[in-house]
C-alpha cells in the first residue's frame, strides 16, 4: 500500500493502471478540406483566401452612411448623425460613431 501511494504522488495522482493507453503517443489528425482540395487540384493551399469578414463590410457601409449624412446635413454633428442612424435601424454605439467621425476627419462648420 505504501509503494502505490508513493507512485501516485510522483505521477500526478494517476497510476499506470488508471492511465488511458495512447498507442504510439502521437495523435492522428485528418487532413483539412482546404488541404484536400489543394492536393486534388495541384494548387498551393496558401493561395486559398478567406472571404472578407462581415464586420468589415458592415463597417464600410456604416462609414459610407455617416459620410453621406454629414455631406447632406452640413450643420449636423456626430450626435445628430448618431440619432439618425438609430432611427434608420443601425445597431451602433455612440462611441463608434464618434471614432468613425474623427477618423474620417468630419467637422461641423
């Protein structure tokens, strides 16, 4: 009993009897779909690109809309533009509108 208790302490609480058998010790991973496709078409898999994230597309549309509102309503500031965006149904934070307003270099006259 004393030897088994000592062996458990040295090996993190597990004995060889309770450890799962892993075989060769190296996990077998399957080849990804991109790798399979690139091997079948004889193309390098680094040429496969991901599509643009949806967040970037939405950010671009929001920037366009803010510029359009600032051009159409010259006397409006970022606060009125933010409120108009909310009325139009944009789910946008006022801090985000302020950041875009500043990055676009928009100002009230």
